[in-house]
C-alpha cells in the first residue's frame, strides 16, 4: 500500500520509472510522449547527461550552504548569466525553489519597496481574471482563477482582478487587434482610478497565460500600454514568466517579444528543466537600491534560497538553452506544431481557437463554434481529454478555465524544445484521438 498523499486520492497515478528525451516510462514499461513537459517544466527533455553531470559535480563539491551565512559559486554564476540576458535594468536575482516562492517574494518585495520608500498605503495588487500565480496563500490571492481560490477565502492581500487580454472572447468585431490591446490595457487605468492609485503597489500578469487559459498571448501593444499606465501611476509591473519564460515562447524571456521590461520578473519551471527545483525573482536596480539604501534587509527568506545544487542545474540548463541554439529551434518546431494543429483542428466543429507562441500552444474547445459557447462543465471535457490522452500514451495539460463563466475547456501544449517532426505528428494524432474520445463520452 502506498503512503504517498496523491493529488487525487481517488485516482492513484502509475509509478514513473525513467525518462529519455521526449518520453517518460512507467514501471509497467508503458511509454508516454511528454507533450507538456509535465507542466511546462522539462524543456530539455528527460535524461540530459550534461545537466545530470553538472548536478553530480556540484553535489561532489558543495551540496548546500545556507544563505544566512554564504553565497555560492553556482548561485553567483546563475545570477550573472540571467542578468546578462535579461531585458532593461533588471539587475538582481533572488533564487528560490519554485514558481510560487518566486511570486511570494515578488509580492513581498513590492510591498517592502513602497514601505521603505515612504508610501505605506500602497498595499493593493491588481492582477487579471483567468490567471495563475501559484498555490501558496499570497500567490493564490494574486491569481484570478476562481476554481483554485474558491475554498481558501478570505485570501491574504487586497486584490482587484481585471479582464485579461483575450482576443478570441473579448475583442469586438468593430475594433482592430491593436485597438483592442489598448482598450484591454486601459482596464488597468480604470481600476486604478476606482480604487485610488495611491493604494496600489503593483500590477501582475503572465505575458503568455499558461495553466488557466491555454497559451493566451496578448494583443500587440497591450503590454506597452500596461507599462505606460504603471509608470504614470507609480505602480510596479510584476511579470510572471514561471511558465512562459526560459525560451519557451521563442525568446529567453517572453516579455522581450512584447517590448517591455517589468520591475520584477519571476521565472521557474524551465530554469531547472526538472533536474532540480528552482525559481528566481529578478528585480530592477531601482528596487534593489531602495532596500539597499533603506533597511538594507529584504525581510523574507526560505531555508533553500540560492541552493547551490539547484543553482548548478540552472546554470547548466540556461547554458544549454543558449549554447545549443535551442531558441531558434523553439521557433521552427513551434511553427511546425502550430501548422499541424491547424491542419488537424482548423475546421473542427468543437475547436474554437488555436493559439500560442513558440512551443507554448493551446487549443480551446467549444460546444458551438459559431456562438463560441463553452461546453457544460458537467461534461468534464478537459478531464476526459487528459485521461484519454494518458491512456494513449500522451501527456498534455487540459484545463477548464472560466472568465465570468465564459470560457471553456482548453489543452495546453509545452513539449521539450528537442521535439522532432515525427514526435509533433505523434502528438497531434494522439491528441486528436483523445479529443474525439472525450467528445463521444
Ligand atoms: N506562476 C505561473 C504562471 C505558473 O504557471 C505556476 C505553476 N503552474 C506558478 C506560478 C507556481 O509555480 P510552482 O508550482 O512552481 O510553485
């Protein structure tokens, strides 16, 4: 009998035995194509010898040293590497163990920044509906996914959630994509004026929304207008690239393609590529200097901050992404995946939208393509796709999202950057079979 506390107590999972390239194998020998990299984690695939050797070498040298006493070579190297490639004036790196921790650190840093700056009223966060920023109480407060939040209220921070930039559902026919982008961004200004900008510390968003919306990209100009509004009202811009960062969308940081630099940027998942748990919060010089010249102490921390072994994995992963020229590959394989999805589902009566960027793509399912009506949640379409795909040996990431009850089921795809053309075909064929099985049920 297992003593593991599984995520779903009525659905015990198979035991994963080993991984190789884009495939995972369970203890019965069954093979699974990992088309979502777990949850957009395994960007280099499984069993990458270079990363494994880097981790082993670090364990032989120094497994761990507490940041209350020391920094370490791998942590310093990783911070240098990230800042060398980060946009704008991002200047400092705070290394944590995952995405929620990175977002918690971001929220607390934003708050401490304003307290030290002499603006203690600034405590409210504005984020977006249909977003996910992590599962710890602070990060969960920031996220706008009702289902994930429902039973944990009252949550921790004063929050507002505005509509996301969601072309498929919220753009009007009488406006261009650019006009819609500006209108969607102006919702931030409206909310700031409603709650009083002097009470707001930051706006948080995922540049490409992952888990809760299936690779939702923003309209051109959306984030530029968001940046302008943040600057005008003196609030910080926090971008959560936990899922979409580290090359996944075709640039090391997703925000590069939106032409903006945040004040705080969070990454995780692809940073360790699954070889070690690691996340990071990057912040601008202005924020760092306010703390440095103020209390000199960021009042936050965890035991495993800057973990040397995790940092060594991060150095090896970032070096592999850059050194093996994987970002151009994300673009070419991403274009092939998009073309294959369009060929398979472009005319499908229950596929409303196919979207995404790089190797971060989503398919939104609808009961009616004309009206865009979502499926009745009781049909559990996303859950059924997940089960049917898994049975067929495909790991993908179906979810049902809601925005005022107006979104349906979607499937997120985030395969390893090394995915081959044949594996793209295998992915699309297995996904197609799983969708048909779910629709028939
Ligand atoms: N932010 C985003 C955008 C995420 O997708 C996730 C995880 N799905 C998190 C934060 C939380 O990361 P973690 O699960 O590593 O705590």
